C-alpha cells in the first residue's frame, strides 16, 4: 500500500504483486545450491524499495520497472513475469466534495496488469478480475445437442450472470495504460450489456471481438466466464406463476467457458 | 433474486435471507416429535412465494411480511428473527445513459436489515456489512498502557483501516427505510472521514454518536471494527526513509473493537 | 506455533487465540483516553512471552494462565475471555514408526477451549469445530407441519450430514482436560452414529444428552448443526432408479439447528 | 456423493468432478450456433447416470468411463479432460469396531485424479491437494544470492511448512490405481520427512525424484509448494531467548515453488 501525500489530497496505490522467475536454476533444485537464488524475501524488499524510490503510477509501469531490475541483477534469469492486482478505492464524499484522505473500497473487482520479459522482448498486458455482471434480457440458450441425458429446458429469456476474468496483451507498450484499461473495460461491459446472447460462448466471443475492434493496442484477449446459474423457481405448487421474476442463484455444478481471441 | 420488469427497465432485488425461530419446540428435540416443526424447505418456499405475490421493495418491509406470515401460522412460535442481506447491483453505463437490463455488482459491501417480532412487539433495524474504509491522516495511537511486553511504538500519523459491520435498531417503524439507511450510512462514512482519531475505539464511538445525533429514528447502534493493520515498512536497511508512504497490510494478529451505543 | 524439542521427538502446539476484554474502558471510547488501554500488539506479545516462559500443554491451561496474567495487570478489566483453537498435526509415518520431527495436518477439525474469568470466578470449557460428520442410515424426516408452501417429501431414509460445532463448559476446573476432551468428542461421535434420527434437532439433543450423561464434569453444552443437505438425484428421466445411492450435496439454502443443553 | 449399501456396511464416494471439452466448437462462439454444444447441465446428468449404472470404484476409472462416453457421443470433441477430487471420509469408531454407516471427514487433504483423452490416446494421472506438511528439523536456507535489498538472515534450522499440491501422470494405465496412489503419497511424505533440506526447491526436487525412483508407473510429476513461512518471534525485548521454539505463521507475502520432473 503506497500513500502519496500531496498536501491535503492523498492517493492510494493498493497492489498485490506476484513475481515469477524462470531460468537456469536447476542446481538449486537438484543440488541444493542456493548461490543463484534470489530469496522471496528479497523480492518483497525490492518491491517496497522500488516503490519508495519512485511513486507507483500505473501498475503496468511498475511491473516493468520490477522486471528490468530483476533481469539486470540476475544473470541466470531467463524470463520474469510480474502480475499485479490493483484494488480500487474511491474517496468518501462529504456533502458535494470528496474527502482528500478518507477512502472506501470500491467493488470486489480488481484491475490487473501483467509484464512478461525475457532478455530480448517485453510483453505487457492488463485485465479485470472479479467483475460480477448480470443481464436480465436478451439471453437465450436453445438449439443445443440433445441426448438421453438431456433434461435442461430450452430458454429464450434467462438471466445471464458471470464473474468475469479478462486478461489481454498489448501489441505495443507505448500507451497510456490507464486510459487504455478504461477503454477495454468499458467495451467489455457495453458488449455484454448490448449483446443478443445465444449462449455464454456467444457473448464471450462478442465481448472479445468488441475489444479487438475498439482498441487497436490489444493483440489478444482471454476471457473466463463461469456461468453463475440463476434457476427460475417453480411456483406452480403454490398456485403461482413465475413470470420470469424469481430465481435462485446456485454455485455448483456450474459451467465454465473460456476462450482466447487473437487478432 | 427478484427481477421486476417494467418495460425496458428492470430492477434487481438480490437478497440472502436468514430466518430464525424460537419457541415451544422442546418436543422436537427431546422426543423427535416433528408435528410442530416447519421445515427449512418450507421456509425457503415461503420466501419465494411471498416475493412472487408482491414485489419486494425495502428488505425491512419484506422481513416484516415474512415475520408476520410465520407468526400467524405457527402457534408454537414465540419469537421470529429475519435477517436480510441485500447485494447491490448498479446499471452498466452505455455512453451517458444507463442500460435498463444489464448490471454490475457494486462493492463487497452489503446492506442489511433485521426484523425481530414476538406476539406483542416488532423491532426493526438495518445495517452495513463488509464496508472497507481507510483514512490516511488524522489517526494516532499513543498514551496507552505500557508494561514489560510493550513493543508497539506510539504513532501520531498512522493508516486506520477497517471492514465495518454496523447494525442499528429503530425506535419507530413508520419510516422510509431506504432514505433512512442512506442517511445512516452517509453519517458513518462522514464521521469516520472527519474524525481526529486517537484509537479505533475513539473513532467507533464518534461514528455511533454521530448516527444517534443525526438520525432520530435510530435507538441503538452496534459497530464492529477489526483493526486492519497497515504496518510501515522499515526501509532504513536500503538507505531509504519511509516518509509514511509504504505500508504492508497484515491480516493476523489483529485487534477487533466492538461496542453498542444506546440512546 | 510452539515447537517443544525433546531430543529427536518434537511436539507441536499450533494455536489460534482470541482474547476479549470487557471492563471500565468507557473513557477510551468517549474521550480517546488510552491510558488504560492494553494494545492488541501487547496482548500478542504476551501470548508469545508466556508460551516461551513455560511450554503450553493443554489449551485450557494456557488460556487460564493468560486470563490471570491480564486480570492481575489491568485494574479496569472486569471480565476476560480467552478462546483457543488448536489445529491438530500428526506425525508422518515412516514404515512402522513415526517420524519425530515431521508432521501432517489432520483434519479440517479443530479442538477449541474457552476460559472466562472475572475477579471472583473462573469458568472453563472446550469444544470442537469443523467436525464434518455424515450418517447414511437411521435418519428420517417425516410427520412435520404442512401448509400450502410444503413441497418437501417425507423421508425415512436420508443422508444426514453436518459440520458440527460444539462448545461445552465445565462445572469443575480440576480436570485432565485432554482426556475429558477426548471423552466428550468420542461421546458426540458415537451418539451421532448410533442415533435413530427423526430430525437434526432430535439427533442434536441426543448428542448433547449423551455428553451430559457420560461426562459428569460437563455442565452445559451448546451444539450448532447446519443441515448439509444431500438431495437424491432424480434419475427417472434416464430410465434409472435412484435406490438411495446418488446424491448432490447443496450449500444453500440450508437449515441451521442450534441448542444449548444445561444439566 | 455415491453411497454403496452392502447390508450393514456402506461405502461413500464423495467426488467433485470437472469436465473440460476442447474441439471444433468455433461456430458456437462466433455464430451462436449451439447445435454441437453439450450443455453443462447434460454433463452433470451424465455424471449422475453413469455413476448410477455402475458403482464408482477408483476415481481414475470413473474419469475414464466419462471420457469415453463423451468422446463416443460428441464428434466435434477433440480432447476431453476429466479432473476428479475425492474427499476422504473414515468410519466413526464405536469402541474397538467401526460403524458401518457413520463417517467423519478426514483431513483437508483430497485425492485427485486426471484423465486426458483424445481420439488416439489416453493419459491418466493422480495427485494430492491440500496436504499440509511441516518439518521442524533438517531444514536450512543459506548461501543464497545477496544484494542491497537482502535482509533475510541465513538459517540452518527453520520450520519448513507447505500445503502440498502434487499431480503425476502415469506411463501405463493398467494399474491398481488405489495402491499406486498410496505408494506415491507415502513416498512423498517420507521424502519430505527425511530430506536434509537446503531450500524448498531442494526438498521439492527430492520428493519428485523419490517418486520417480520408487514408482515405475509414474512418468512425470508436478509439485507446487507454497512456502508457509513460520517466522521466529523476537523475544529479546522481554528478556527472553527464543530457542527456536516460538513462531508466528504468516500468509503473505510468501514464496511459491513449482517444478515438473519428467522421467
């Protein structure tokens, strides 16, 4: 957690960071030779120190700084991957202004970033996690394969809900990462909202396609969409009709739809 | 989950409900006599059916409907308590308008309501859960008791963060529950933001007092505030100074401060 | 985590401890006067130091030592409660012996202990948490109240499963706590296994009664038994009969049965 | 959950199953054409029906039955992967015998199995998840790379604890899966217990190597070992010495060591 203090207006950077090393470390495994091993504890200290040296702006940029630091100091390191999760906080409103130093956590959602470097190439990307979305119209599921174990009724008007995880990689790195992230997120949400869905797959693809169409910097996007089923409750035993209004959300069993779209 | 469909504009009510019966049920325990036992499954059906009969507006009102239904039908029931948790969804924005039928989950936060009835009296209340709040100034902790096991340094400028659970009871039930809930929540947030804190206890009390002062309908309020410690990282081994900017959030061990303020 | 090292045979004490103070602390809340407040951090240090001074044996005994320490040093403290959770580890077997210094965690289950002291009286107790138990016979649920919202079929042969939490208080404190705990746990399991159950309530009561009958040191016992429903799967659409063999466990909605039996 | 009822002695099979399809399903994504899509709901029904038709023995065998069923019926399916997690239950002891129809859940640990099939080849494997293990001797971490951000002291006697996930694939499929699984699990535990560890990597490798040495059916094994740090508590402020006895377990930040050993 980094607090930048500009007089009365503070800014928070609340990041969870995972650093992954791959390289010529066989001896540490097979012979217990630690001489090339950078301890987890040192990685942790490095994160704090680099943040203290220069304030973290976009998570992508900080991931890149970390990656370069580690590649520079660790000759056995072939590939480093830094995954960052930024937890959003918004200012507490006081009347019609915002408090400068008091915050409320916003959403289960996190903004993610990824930096993958080897000694020749840097790949950067971003994403969202835990973005719960639901549409209550324009969602069908019909015309699917039937066999002797089919009991699911076809539906032309169901609830479609998911906890979206999306991760995309950029084809270029000279970007305003914050603006680009907002553009992708907005495109994902709008495509989800406006799609005439025939299945989770269908909507997932439409969302990925919309991102590739709208944001030229994105090279590839992976979407993971668990189907958070909302089953209509059978009210007929009570002499009532369920006019598609009362649902019970279920956790298990559930479908999980994944795909990667590459430009 | 209830979806109210008014032409193109749908509304969601996403509630988790717990119903608690207390009464003359000794025989069911001691003799296995189920003749007065209303099964959980029937309670669940009742929730669905009552929601279907009449659209749920405020959770408080629905809790009251449920409570009355159960008291009317179950002569052995002495006391019923209904706890409701409403999970907030907001509309997905499309350009400068809101989509009528697509939603995104808002916050880890939930709005809660409680209805406690016996055959003579109804008590209603509300609350918030999982409201993560943090202030980065005007928070001290000093002047505390010291003994041979004290190592904590005094601080006059620390991060104060908590996951607020608050639950309040009303002295009257003829309220606009939604407006009142918003007033209490706003008062809690403002009091937290503006308090010159000497401890979590001190701020907790100020928040509770502010609610009793601002919202006359509230009779009593309980606040639970785990101290989500953010420890300043020692950067001196790296030749750096931590100007109160870099913190590591820790989960355990942590303090947990609780109190109930009664008017 | 305490490791006692007796030559080649180590012992682990893996405890999670919660300490609760109640007393004359109004000023700390209302006026921010911390002069009587013992910081959480000092409580934590005290736990470590007292464990280091004298090896922890039974959690009950350590809870008592902590309670007395805090009452002795804190004149404003009226009541202290110490809750301890012991996480079980067993030794890794090597051939037909046990390794002295290598362990595997045993069970989701924890052994709990509670010490409640004021300046005149000590009350001690123990318990189990997260003890998942299931019986596949001698469990019925029938003869319950029926109304227009009843759809549950009566059953004379269902799965009964729960995640047991039990907490009991002793009427005397001069006990071998380990042996007594084992006796209560065994009694709970045997009563659950052998009961001819007409409902969760019925079995809960039988379990509590069995403990009061078998272990004279127990004064009162509280049992909490969520009904972890295992619903029989309808196989008739596939031309198959479910001879009470295939079940789907569900999490929500579920019943939660609680009671306290006092001698 | 399957209950096999042999007179007075029941057996439980408590499995969580994940089925993954890969194949020629592009049209379902890009055009919303569901005609080749087997719904999740049908997969779920298939699991129940196949279990009902023939009692589940080893999870590996059931995974294979499921895989073949799906490949036979779904011409567009190129690859199917079935992952199974078996949750262990043991019988409740009654005096010196075991109850035939009452069970207690054993351990956070699960036994896993994996079946991967395409139209030409079947690959089968198994594993463990959530196996918490700890050694209190013969664990060092020293001689590692040092830089300006190193603060970790070298240690020649630390606690080594992890939540082991291991997954191995077999080179042959005509095995007694239960006996082989037990042999691998025992080998992992013994290697962990007896290793003279210089690092988590070093012990991970020794464990994997021991499996490849001891169980010829295993072709490759992947181990994932988060370093569940137990930090020695500094007792010097209290005039006490920590003779490597008192530790505080921490969750974050932590190291995560992974490797795959291939024969």
